[in-house]
């Protein structure tokens, strides 16, 4: 398949979406009128793709990269959207109101953008505070366990006992003992992050080559220098692995905590929408969760790449 054909695949995907959306008859069970929000949105995305591809007309390598890596995925996404619309709007194989079509979901962002934006802000605040709290505590406990044998002896059994228990299990107890629902939710998110960060940090320090410490000792390094300038930098790949794992469980814990106790946020929005059978809002909030949390994880990747630039081309993630 030539580069030009691959590059044209996203445009073909948009054409398929339009043909299905405008020419295929709707199901008799669908009583809500279609709008132009979905086709306009898809058209703007297609235009952005064409402009972006055209901007690299003097860079064959970049155009080839877009055609080989991005275009097939965009085409696959277009086919998936077409199939979703066909199964909901056109045939009602997936019945309303439980499975709204894409146009219904996108219109939520236009009609309820203020509440959605506020929910994102509340969720991000809770996530960042809890994640920071859990990551700092995890780094400290991981370093202590990995470096001091007595701390490992007493603390590791506690970590192994409490750590594997999902943080959401503690929701009933934490919500009773915490002074506010926000403080309780922060603690739950922090607890979820603490375990993987602690475990991976300690594992990273355990795995540091003794030769590094022997060389540093030969040069006159004291214990403080060995910890902060040898052990922790050498363990950073494991630390970031723990941070990635912690972000995954933090997101799950965050949404669960918001569904059960917090009075704002994306989890609360999903619960409220479900209670009123507004499943188009549920799907819209799920899309927003995917976008928000993917952006946060991407930010962590950028930070990792900055701190571990020396590993580029050495370790595959």
C-alpha cells in the first residue's frame, strides 16, 4: 500500500461516516431528531488532519510517518464510530436510552459544558492532591524500606498485608472517620498510589548494583550521599514504573470515591446522570474521563523522559 493511499484512509473513513449518518434510514424506535453537531465535528477533525498532512509536504519522512502510523488508526476509529451509529441510531441493536448514538453524546458537551467543566476541575483537584500525597509517602517509605534493613523487617509485612487490598474497600471506614468527604477521598487516592510506589521504589533500591556503592565509598561518600546521589537516581526507572501503576489505580479509586461520597466531580456526574437515565451524559463523562486521565498519564511520560533521558535507546517501555 503506497503512502498516498494510506494517507487518504482517514478521509475515506469520514466519507463512510457521512454516508451512514445521512443516507441510512434511522430505526423506527428512534424518536429524537438528528443534529449537525456530529458531522460538523467529524468534518473539522478531517480538515485538521488534511491541513496537518499538507504542512509537511516538504518533509517526506514526516508525511510517511503520518501515513504509516496515524492514518490507519484514524481510519479504524472512523469505522468503529460508524458501527456504533449503525448499531444504535440506525438499527437499535443497542437500544435507547442505554446506548445513545455519537451525535447525542457530543451534544452533551454543548448543552452541559459548564457542569462538565466544573466536574473535571473537581476531579483533577482530588486526583492531583491525592496522587501527590500518595507518591511522596510512597517514595519516602520505599527508600526507607529499600535502604534500612530494620525498616524492611518491620514495614514490609505491613505493606504486603495492606497494599494488595483495593483502596475502595476502605471507603465505608474512611468516610466515617474523615472530617470531610474531600479529605477522605484524598486519603483513599493517596493510599492507592502509595502501595505501588513504595513497592517499586524499594525494589529499585534493592536492585542497585553494589559496585556503585563501592565506588562511591572509595571516593569518600557518606550515607546521605549514597542514598540521594546513588541509590535513588539508580532506582528512578522503577520509581516511574510505580508512578504509572499508581496513576492507574488512582483513577479507579477516584471515580469510585466520587460515586459514593463526593458531591462533585466526574464520578458524581456519572452517578447523577444514571439516576435520571441520561445515559448520553454518562457516555459523555466517560469520554471526558478518558481524555483527562490520558492527558495526565502523557504528562507523567514527558516528566519521565526528561529525568531518564540517559536511558533513551537503552530500555524499551
